[in-house]
C-alpha cells in the first residue's frame, strides 16, 4: 500500500507543478504585448470621412454601386474616385466580379462622354509621361504591346475568343507568381511597358532537404524570391482618330535577381520581334492566305485623358485605366537591383534581428 500511496503523491505533485508552470506561462503571455493578439479593423474606402477626400469630391455620390443612379448628377472627379475605389478593392480588377466589372465599364462610359481632351492621341503635353495601371477588366499583362500584337494576328470571332481563353489559361498557369507594378512610359513616338513580377524560388519547404524543425519554423516555404520585369517596347507608327497604331520592337527581361542569368540578360539578350517578323515573312510555313506576312500593328485607343487619369482600350474594347505617376519619359533603371535571389536582404535581416550588436 505504501508504494501505491507514494506513486499517487508523486502524480499529484507533478500535476500541481504542471498547473503552476502553465499558469506562469499564461501570465507571462498576457503581460507580454508582443504576444497579445490584436483585433484588426479593416479600413474600407467607403467608410472614410469627408475630410479624407479632396474638396472637389462629393463623398455621398462616389459609391460605385450608385454610379448609374439617374437622380445623382455625376462629376468627373466623383466618377474617377469611384473607379479608383473599385481598382483598390479588386486588386486592379484581378479579383473583380462580373457585376463589378460591369460597374467599372458604366463609370468609364460616363467619363468618356466628359472627355476634356479633344484628340488624346495627339496631346503630347498630357499623354506623355509615366502611367501606372490601376484597373483593367481583363488580364493585366494584356496592357503590353507584345500581347496586343498577339491579339492582332488573330481574326475577330472564334480566333479572338481562343486568344482570350489562352490569356486566361496563361495567367492560371502562373498563378504562383505575384504581379507587382504595371506601368507604361509614353513618349512622343514610343511606348514602353514594364510588367514587374515575383515568384517564390522555393515555395514549398517540404521539397527541400532541411531538418524538420527548420521546415516547421519556415511554414510554407523559404523566404527566397525570384524577381524581374518583363519590358516590351513599341513604336507609335501612326495616330489616327484618337488611336495609336503600335509596331512591336523588343521584349526583354530586366532587373532579374538570378545570378549569372542577370549578366546574360544585361549583355543584350532580348527578343527582337521585327527580326522575327522578317524571318516569318520569308518562311513558306508562315505565309498567310493573302500570300504575305506583315508585322501586326495593333490599335490602342485613348478614350479619356486629363492630367491625372487615362482610359485606353485595345482593339476589342477591353479597358486599361492608368493614373499618371510622373512626367518622366525615361524607363525604369533596374541596374541597381542585386542579382542575389534576395539572400543579401535575408542575411541582413537575420543579422539585424538575431545577432547582438557590438
């Protein structure tokens, strides 16, 4: 009986000790502000106070859902604010529902009727500069002259529908990548498209031979990111009826942070589409029904333009809404981005946060 009693006492003592440790840990957790979960209240654009908007915006009438209310007299500033709100809430239109896209189209249609610029394509003073894409009702990469040229080689109707499907599948296949900034740099006779992307170099830690404790700490993957910008340029060969005719020139990758590949890309490696067109023209396999091949010149029309906002449409009427970022006509210099897969910043962060400062 004594050994049994001793065993029971030991169990009771261990239970009290565990409870004491657990209570102590809980008290320390509560007292430590770093570990206290905080309630986060999301900020919604339509809950901002009147003072948060410019003075010429009627806050009561910028709800995108009310843009088609005939009783509300809309101004260009209200319409632009509602359009920008839609772009912010839907990741530039990428996550927009069918109804939200239709709302955006209705807003744009009203803006186009108020277009203050008589001939946007010819208005160098307003249209030149750096423009950031803020909304589109199609895939964002279709703002690139390269994909516009791809559409231009397709006939209207079934071929155009197949091209739309191809673009949707292209984005689905690259869903693991993140689209960062999308911009156009416009000069008097040239358009440069910059499409910045990033993708996890090792998105799944389970595929890497690392200790289990390290994988558990990292969670989903390693903090190593591949980055770069797809830069395509086109010449504006004509300006007719508010629209540009674009002739593709080059496509290249700039600012890649992959070692060795970066040196190769910076050494002048690029796709020269006009040379490719000349090759296709001389190739019997590429001769069209008319007996010749010519480089495509897609139409890109600007239907609304002021000093802040530009609305453009491709040959199918798909929307691309841009906000003016600056007057600069110089493409981005990606030469300062280190080709180290982000390890430099990772090691610097580890040193700053975990290595004691001397």
